[in-house]
C-alpha cells in the first residue's frame, strides 16, 4: 500500500522504469553497499570463506547484429551518401524553407551512425593493440637471440601486421557487448562477476566484456576488501578465496595476500573433482622443487584444501541460479557497460535484500526480533 501511495496508485510502464534505472545507474552501487550494511548489522555477513565466479548474461542485442569492420565501413558510407542525397534533394525542393518531417526510416539515423562509428573505433583500436603486442613479442625474441647468440627453437612469430583479425566483429545494437560462449552455446552478452560468502551474501559485483575470467581475480578481491572496509568501517581479512580454473594463472597466484588466501583450481572442474576423489592427500613437507602450479595443486589435494574447495559449488553457483531464475537476471534490459553494471548492482542488492528478508522471517517465527518491518 505504501508503494501505491507514493506513485499515486499509478502503475509505471516499462519506459518509466527504464529511464529511472538509466538515470540512477551510478547510485545503484551505493545502494548495494547500504543493503550490505543492513546484512552486516543483522549478522549475515560472515567472512572466512568467500568464492568468486562469473556468469554469462545476455545483452539486449542479437548475435545477428554483429558486423566486421569492412561491413561497418560500407554501411557508414552508405548512410553518409544517403544523407547527402537527401540534403541535396530537400535543398532543391524547399530551398531555405523547412520541409516536412523526415520519414520514419530515416529518423534517428544519427544515433545508429554513432553506434556504427563506435563499433568501428573499437575494432580499429583492438586491431592496433594486437599489432603492437605482436611487435613486442617479435622484439623480445630478437633481443633474446642477440643476447644468447643462438636462434630460439619453435615457430617464428608471424609478422606484426598479420596479428590484426580482419574477421573480428562488433555489435551494432550494443557495441560494448561481446560474443561469448555460455553453457547452451554462443550468446551476445557480458561476463557478470560476484564475490559471495558461504551464506550466499554477495560482497562485490562487476560487469566486464572480457569473456575470460583470468583478469578479474585481483580487481575483484581488491574491490571486495574496499567494500567490506566501507561496510564495517575497519580493515578486514576475507579468509580463504575459492576460484575455479578460469581464474588460474601464476600471475594471479602471486597476488595472494594476508587478507585473502587463494585456492585456485588449475584444471577444469570435472578434472579437479576427479583428482580429489582418486588422488591420496599429500603427506610430509612441501618439496622445495615444486613450482607455483604444483604447489597450488598440492594445496588443493590436502584434506583442508578438499574440504574448502567443495564449498565453492555451494556458494556462488546457487546464487547465480537464484538470480537468473527468480529475478530475471539471465539477460540485461539496459545497453552499454556502465548501464549493465548498474543493472547488475541492482540485481545483487535485490538478492541480498531477499536473504535479509528470509532471515527476518525465520527469526520472527522463532520468537526473535524481526529485522525488516
């Protein structure tokens, strides 16, 4: 009844809701933190074990809207030519007078042209970056060969100019989105990240257009520490962080700190589970000859490592399932990285509110104090 009074008994349509979310997308992150503070005050935010994972979320764009740089250039050129022809025809017909409104097919052409140019800029920037990276590899190889006086073994790197992928595509509906592989095939979307406690409370969230998770570990751990310091008003330690093989790299393992110990799978989950079932727990001191990967594999196979890593599938994966099934978080309605980030923050805040409400109801039924009134 309170909500109906606020809106004057009116039911806002989808466009009103969309404009509200777009206007307040930056405030949704602050809202997420405020909700987390309520959860913390209720005793629901218990650290010690946290899990990070990413899930592919469909963008508000179709796979068929992807274009190569060549086709984008042709489409932009056609639009510019059409606009010039229209201007010439109108000048001939009306002179300095104003003519009738443009036909519907030509309305907001500037918006589409801007998206097309954004796609072109992205593809050109990525191609230039690929060429630069390849040239750096070539220069490094040449320097190593000159220093050693010997030719390096293995295939010689291809020329830098060949590194640019001419078949790379960008989406003309949502240029920030990417083609990603989900569990049921390819989709046009984003990679949504979340750090979750053992009690399924979300501590931090993010949206990226990088399909691979490997570059998300350190930023997400850092963000979680910052959010929790804002929530508690003090420095915190997360405890043990659980990560699947998508986050494995020696560089990531090296970022482990006192605030968060890492348990990162080094192989795909089914292989990791198989090893945990079949391989006996290691005994004795850790051999000094083990490299970073071997040390991590050894830690995962200890009794403590096995017990902790099993918790990963009980924490973050069910959260994604709950959000996608019950909240419609399996696809974004907004377009653009910043807009989808705000939408994901809103979904995560809603998830935490539901957990807080469930706990409030449970305590109320048991004769305790209700957390939400």
